[in-house]
C-alpha cells in the first residue's frame, strides 16, 4: 500500500507499523536487510533530490529499515554505517524548514518526524551506554570508538533540537484542520525527556543542549497545550532520576520568567503535594528528587514557590524527613513575603526545632543560622529562637548540637544590641531607664486631663436636658410658628451638639424643634423621642470629632494650646518605652548567652571532634563581645592542647592565636603591651594544671617565632622595673619568661644573672611569690644547665648561693604565708643544679642547732600554744615544712642524680676496660659485660636502697633529730591545735615515710588514722596525696590499706589520687570503685569532672569498665548504699556510654537478666530493667532476652519494669532489621504483655507455649529467696556457677564492726598516751598482696 494513498498513524511501538491496523492505514511492507539498504538509500537520495520532502511517502520502508538497522547495529557494535545516518539527519534538517499544507504532506511530516525522533533516541541511548563503557575495563580500542561516536553525536544533537523547535513554532494546526494531534506533540517532546534522562546531562559541557531542550519544551507548552503531560512527565522523572532536579529547576525558571508560564510551577508543586506521604517515606530516591527540586526552585524563584506553599504543607506532618527539610528550607526565602506570612513561616520553623528527626532539627538550625546571618529575623522572635537554640545544646544528636552552637555564634556576630554583652554592664542602664520611664509615666498621669467618655457626659447633663424639654414642650406650637427651616440637617446637628457642650440646653432645643429629619412620627412619647435623638447626636459627634474643627467654640480653642505639650510628652514617653524595651531585650539576650556558656563549656570534652571545634570557636566569638564568663571557657579549653586529635589541638592553638597573638595597636610596642597584658591576666591566678597547658602552648608559639622579640623585651623591662608595674604584673612577667624558656631556653639563659640578682635580691623578702617564680623559671634550664661548661656555671652558682642563702635565711625567722612555697621551690632548685646539694640544704636553718631547735620546739611550742612560751608557732611551722621538703628532695636526689652518676662512672670504666681486651674475645666479652651490666644496675639500686633504709634516718643523720618532733605533733592533735602546723606535720610525715620502708611500715597506722579521723580538710588532703605517693614507692605495704583511700571526705583530692593510682596499675580496681562512680553526681562540678575523667581514661584500658559494671550495679542499687533511684540512673547513663562493643552488650544483657533472680527488692528490679534500656539491643541481644525470659518474668507485674522492657523493644524496632527479627520482637512483646497482665501463672503458660523448659513451677505469690541464696548474695553480686564447699569462708568474709576511735579534746588534764591517735592492733589490716618489684628501676 502506497503511503500517498494511506493515512500514516504514529505507532505506540515500532512493531505496530508491521501489523495491519485497519483500512486505509499505512503498513510497512518490507524490512530491508543490511545488504539491501545501500542501494535503497541511494534511490531515496535520488528521489529526494527530484521530489523533495514528499519522497519519503514512497520510500518510508527504506527509512524504517534504516532506523531498524541502525538500532540493531548500535546494539551490536557502536558507530557503524555512520555515513547513511548522517545523510539522513541532514535531509531531515532540510525538510523540517518546509511547511506542508495537504493530507499527503501531513503524512510526510509524521513520517519524517517519526524517523528523526527514532534516530535521536537511538543515538541518545548509545550515548548513555558510552558512559558505562568508559568505566568498563575493556579494550582500549572499544573505549576510543565509544568516545569518537559520542563526540560526533554531540555535534549533531543541538542543531537537530533547534530544527525541531523551529518546526513546532510553525502554524501546524492547518495540517490537522484544528488541534494538533497529541501523539505528535508527545513524539517530539519525548525526545527531550529522553535526552534529560542521561545522567551526564547536568555537566557544564552540555549546557547548550539543555538550553535547546528547554526552549523546545517551552514551545510545546506555549502553543500545543503540553502543560498537563509535562507536569506528569516531570514529576515522574523527578521520582526516578535524582540528577534531573537541578536541570528542571533551571528549565522551570526559564519558562516562568521568559515565557510567562508561571502556572507550571503551581501545577508541579500541586502534583508533588498530592503524593501520599506514606508512599514517600518508603520511596527514598523519589523523595530526594522532589526535595532537591523544591529547595533549589525556592532559591531561584521564591515568590512562585511561596505563593503555592499551601499545597505542600501536608508533607510537614509526613514521615519523610527529607520532604520536611525541603519545605522548611523553602519557607526561609522571606524577601518577598508579607509580614503575616513571614511570621507564620517562622513559627513553623521554630516548632520543627523540636522535630522527632535529628536531621530536621539540624536542618532547621542551619536555616535559622542563614536567616540570622542575612539579618532577616524580626526582633520580636529573637529571644524565642535563642532559647530554643540553647535548649538544643543538650540534644542527643551530635549534628544538632554542632548546628546549635553555630546558630548561637551567628546570633552573637549579628546581634542588633551591642558589641559588649555583659549582664552586669547592661543591668545598671536598664535599671536607670526603667526608673526614668516610671517617673515619666507618673508625670503624664498627673498632667493629663481626666478622660471622660461622651456617654458619661450625657448622663451627667441628662437631668437638666430633661427639665428643659419639659419646660419647652408646652410652648411647641408657638415656637413652631417662629422657627424657620433654613439650614441642612448636618449643620443643625453640629449646632445642637455645640450648644449642648456649652450647656445651653434651651437654645439647643429651640434649634431642634421642627427641624428635618428630627420630626418624630410618634406622638405618644414625644419627650423620650427627643431625648433619644439628642443623645445620638451628642454621642455620635463627640466620638467622631476628636480635634477642634469649629472655630466658633471658645472651649475647644482654649484646649488646643494645652494639647501640644501633652503630645510632646507622649512622644517622649513612647521613645523611652522603646529604649527600655531595647535594653530589656539586650539584657535577656545576654542572660541566654551566659546560660549557653556553661552548656557549651561541657561540650568541649565530647567525643565528636566537630562539636569540640565548634565549642572552641564559639568561645572565641563570645570573648570578642566582652562576656566575662567567656574567660572560664577559654581556660577550660586549655587542657585540650594535649588532645590526641590533631584537629582539636590545632583548634585550641588557633583560638589562642586569635585571642592573644593578634592584639590591637597602632605600633608594635602597643601590640606587645596588649599581648602581655592579656596573657598576664591568665597566668597570674592560674592553677598548676593551667600553667602546664600554657607552657605547652606558648612553647609551640615560641618555636614557630609567633611571639615577637618586642614581647620578650617588654617582659624583661617589667621584671627589672624599668617600666612601672604592679607586683602581680612582675610576677606574671617572670612566669611568662619561664613558659617561653621551654621553647627557647636562651630567652632566660642569656640573662640568667639578671634574673638571679633582681629576683632574689633583698627586696625578695617583700614578695616571696616573685622569688618562688624566679626559682621555678631557673629550674626550667635544668637540661641546658647540664650541657654548660663548669666555667659558665660556676659564677652563676656562686651568685645563686649567696643571694639565695640570704633570702632563705631572712625569711625563715619572719612570719609569712608565702615563705613555705618559696622554700619548696628553692630546695628543689638547689637539688637540681648544685653539687653537694644535701650539705647546702642542711645548712639552711640559719644557725639554729638541730638539737637545741628540736628540744626547744618539742618543749616550748606546746607551752606557746597555751600562752606560756616566747617561741612563735610559725618557726615550728617553717622548720617542719623545711624538714619534709629536704627529705623528699634527698630521696629524689639519690634515686635520680646519684644513681645516674654512678651509672655514668660505671659505663665509663667499662668502656676503658674493653679497650684492653683483644678483638678475638669480643663476642664473649660483650655477653659477659652485658651480664655484668645487669648485675651492676641491681647493685647500684641496692646501694641507693640501703642508704635510704639505714643511713638517712639513723642517729648520725640530721633527720633523726626532727622525727620525734613530727611524730609528737601528729600524735597530739589536741595539744598542737594550729591547723597550718598540723597540716604541715602530716605532710612531712608522709615525706619521711618515702625514705624508708621500715619507717613507712611502722607509721602507716598513724598516717591512715589521721586520714580517717582528722577534722581538718587540709590534713586529710595532704595525707591522701602522701598515701598515693607511698602506694607507688612501697606498693606491698600500702596495698592492705587501699580501701581506706576510697570515699574520703576530701572528695576531689581522693578522686585525683585514685585516678592516678588506678590508671598506673599501682592499685587494684576493686568493688570500691563504685565510690568513685558516686562522684559523677557530686554537686561540685570540679569533683564531677574528676570522676568523668577517671572513667574516661579507665575506658581506654581494655574491658575495665565492662568488668566492673556488674559489681557497681549491685552496690549502687542497694538501698543501703544511699544512692537514690534518680542518681543511680544518672550514673548508669554515663557508665553505659562506654559500652560500645557488640559482644560486651550481649554479655551484659545476659548478666543483667540473671541478676533478676538474686535481686531482693523492687528497687533493684527497676534499676536492672533501666540498665537494659541503656544498651543498644541487637539481634543476638534480643535472643538473650528470649532465652532468659524466665529470670524476669515474675518481675513484670511492676509497671516500671514492664515499661522498661517495652522501651527496649521500641528501641530495637527503630533499627532496620530482618523480618524474622521483627517476628521475634513481636513474640517477645506478646509474652511480656501476657506476664504483665496475668501475673506469674501466665508466665508459666508463656514458658510452656514457647517450649522453653522451666526449672520449677512457681506459685503465683512472690516467694523470698532461699537461705543459701541470701547468704551467698548478700552483697548482690553475680551468682557463682557452683556453691562453696567450705561454708566457713563465707562466715569469715563478714565484715567486722570497727571500734570507734576519737581524739581527746582535753588539753589540761591529759597525758601523752591519751593524745595518741594510732589504730589499735586489731584494727590494723593483716591482708597483704604479693606485689614485688622486679627491679629497682621501677622506683625511678
């Protein structure tokens, strides 16, 4: 059948043209093979040159065969037969410029477009495959051929799209005689959508193609009613191809702006809004496409999106957080939104700050950050958003916390209030302005005329008006003849109102009578009618006329000048109210920022690096706004300089660079002064830990030359008093020089003589703190000091001895609270630098003979306490402190310096001996020398040990003269009542115990008795520290006393000491570690921080916390322990955060379930079930719960226990899991519900139904535990797998009640024995643990 006589119908699929579709329809008769195509194509070309566009009617079978062959060939091998295809494309281009106008021409148009679009789709499909070919590790030639064919197609694609666009711009309706066939429009636009499905279409190199597709679709939308089809197709592509979202955003923007097709935006958003929210929650890929489209379209066309926002709001209540994020992001484009709509959108954003999804909460905080940075947030909502951001600082999501910090930082940087946000600075102006406002309001009330409403005025004049009416009514007939109607009703009403205000009632009534429309038709109650009309006239005119309009009124003319000062006062009052409101908002904002500081400071030690970095940056921002509390956060971040995370350490360094190394100033000198001043504020009252952190940081700056020489010069000028400064500033200058000396020792070493002469001069007695810092600074040169020659060291040592000795001796006999710290630093410096330091130190008591001083102090000091002696107490205090410090430094000197010198001399002798031996015996001699070296190390250690044990405390040594004095002060706290003396004596006792193990063993009872019974916190604190040092030096001796170290009254010191001992493995971690856990809820933040640091470090030691958790749960859940239920949950929440391994979680689930059997009361049931909620239950954990169901089945009657298990299942369901796991969870939930509702009998039924064997049938009533269980589980510990064979051991393990020992407070009638505070023999611990030192090196 010839195409010229048949109607060509566009097929749905290519195969439809091969089958007959009805009478008069064109059918392809023959599909040519590959060999037959070349001559057929040549014939078509000849016919085309002769007939033009109508040639396709007779040769369509050839074009169809060509299209079919091209698809097949490209599927087998890309790129063959390119010449006939290119010729065909060129012919189609020429043909598209013609305008057919007959039915034959219509068929030719359809045929040409069908072939053209088919070739376009075929080549586009091949282009998409080429993207996969590039990734495929196939042959090199295959890849090159693919790239070649793709590049040729890219050159042809854009011109063809432009030709199709030109074709659609023609008036094709004449061919169809009306509306263009929809299938034809879909045929052309389908190619566009097929091109956009290419994943690489969004690349920059395809921009021209995208523009051509956009304009082609715009023509179809404008001229061919393609809106509905385009809407469906675009939403479908957005759902299945995420990459097309940005492409369609640009296309829709062009359609709306250049072609005026704004309606398509509403149609697309309406189509997206009609999607089922539940379906979107399951279709994640489709949601991402929709979300990207909405978000980017709102950024480019906010007005169009916001005008159609109502159709999308239903998705804010859907389950898909991605859609919620997109819609909320679109709401933030507030430039072209009305005020009411803007406030509504902002309220919705605030509501979603508390969204159930952490991603939504995080996104909303990001959006508010962008709004604040763009200064688009109204002041009326400032406070509410800040409050919400502060609340999110405690969010469980790390990303939410991070964005909350960023939002608060944005609020600070863009706040409209002030550059200084100190609460104290804002409170005083606010108070003054509020008082001024109150005074202005009082004055306005006094000067303002009393406000009387027109109704009240009418009620006041009503009796007189009624009397006038009654008087004038009888004369109505006569008056009617006199009055003439000459004025309008409006004029008459104004005159009547004016006369009533002037109290001229009769004249007003005369003007009223007979006037239209005041004539009443009701004659029965004429008086009431007149009064009613007059009332309406008076009230109506008075309420509408607020300002004077009638110049004929004298009263109004008199009031007018008086209203001007009242209006001015009212204006001033409004301004004052605005000022007060501004200051109130600024103060509230400052209060919220201050509240946030305490929360953010706690976040600096989170595990998330990003949160820590944001917290550090936040404090840098707050510091710039002058908030005083920011300095606490700046100091709190200092320990992070030791962080193992390089990013955190660098963040701290950058923070201090911004705060301190970038000072303001016009000159280098001014900048140096500002830098020194700011650093001095930190170091002047800093703790020892802060000083160590600053030393690490400043040494980094010095090594990188970030601290200029002008700063160092200024510090020396302050120290030498070339610049006038306070003693605190001099002290800070010395401290900073010492901190810099670690990075570059020559900073101090080059001026060491100046440091000694100025810092330890005679004026040092006036400021011992300065002298102490000078000694600490010189001690920083210890490593450099050893490398200096004797010629360099000798003059400095001589100067140091002379100056040091004079200051030391003069201060010994003067009462000063700062002398003891200076003495300790001085003794330490002597032992570090000097040779023969022990002789120098023993000569320091300045002429006081040891025997006489000991006797005088031992006999006279008690009398001095009672008022009968002339020896001051401070001398005894100085003497005892000096003895203790010399003893401690003497031990360190022997263990470190003397031992190192012995080793050096021995190695030197061995090296000299090796030179005498022949090389033939080299190997054997090295081995022999190795053995000799090892034995020599032990010999040297034994030598040092023997000196400490036998010589330092014997009668020949100086220490022996002072030991009785120290013991007497410690044994008689009632006699020696001075707190400082007792604390110094306790510390000295601990230092003396460090010398000899024999002396330590004989006085440990006294030391721990004082620690237990002393009422002075300083004494207990000193003894706890001393006991910690003794535990490291003599672990065998101190180990039986370890339980006494836990839970002392000095909680902070005990926590720090136990942290060091446990982390250094010097003390076994026992059940008493639960006492450390109670410090987590200590009201003092410092103590709670110590406990948190302890468990954080303990978590790094393998499975330490996992092994201790069951015992801690047992102890803390015991009601007799004294920890309430809420505190227990707080402690467990912190401890369970360290359980991160799956195996640990599964094991703990099983152990906790088994603990239900040994629990004795309902409190323990609730505590155990709550601990289960803290574990992330996995699939295996759920099986553990199922297997151990019988352990807790009878406890499910308690609603609290049942709710905890329900929470466990809810948490398990939140994690995606397999269907069989969901079925297991449902089964477990049914069993839990059955046991909760029906009691223990249902528990047995549940056990039988699940085929889980029960050990024994239980009654429905709760039975007490057996006697054996009560005896073995008294401490609520994990049950043993087998019973004890020897029951006597359990009896022996019962703790004995200790006798109560108290100090005697009788100072007059008491002997020395009564003042003794030692433990009795039966109270002394006898248990020892065989901990031995393998070598003396461990002591060092």
